[in-house]
């Protein structure tokens, strides 16, 4: 990989994207075969396996018990909030309150915090951006989620 780059990452409810400002101007980074929009979806098709993005999104209908879309909706929220209860009440996977009252979901008997799930999306966005830039990303500006 080349030199380092600074990017902006937007963890969106539906899609996550990464942009860079460089000598070519301001642009959203796209990896090969992508328009730059990473679906904010994760799937756990087997114990120890995780899919992020389009592959996970394709599993929403076929494997909803092990697929979560829009985990950002729950970021920073307490499990007992009415909006959270409504969101999770429709979910086919197990969910419960963590020790601090935050939301925890479970796939294959493994608990995942919402922060942890969002970090997996960020990691995938970073990896795709590094591939598109041919550079290591050492600095990023992250958007602040709307609550």
C-alpha cells in the first residue's frame, strides 16, 4: 500500500460510505464492482462466519434470524426505550439488555453489542477505502449518528 490518507466515514442507517478529499477532488470511494455505498447490514450465516454489506443484505429474506440491518438505529440507545423495543420486537433474532442497559443481539449463541456490530461495518468500509485508494487509512472523520 502507498502512503496514508485521511477520509470521512458516514455510518448511515441504510448505507455506509467513505469519501476522500485529495488532488482529484472530493469523491466517494468505490471498491471494485461497487458504487461506494456499503449496505449497513451484517449476516452470520454460520458460527464464526460474518458477511458485511451486499452479501449480508441478500440474506435478509432468506436468513433473517441471523441477519441484522441498520444496527445504527440502536447505537447509543437503551434496550428499554420504546423505539428500540418496537425495532427489536419485530426482529427474529434474540436481543436483550447489556450490563449497562444498551442493546445486545445474539447470533449462534454469541452476544454482540451494537457498538461491536457498527465497528464491523466501519472496518469493512475502511478496508474497501484502502483498496480503492491503494493507501493505508490512518485518520478518519466519523459522522455523528442522529438519534
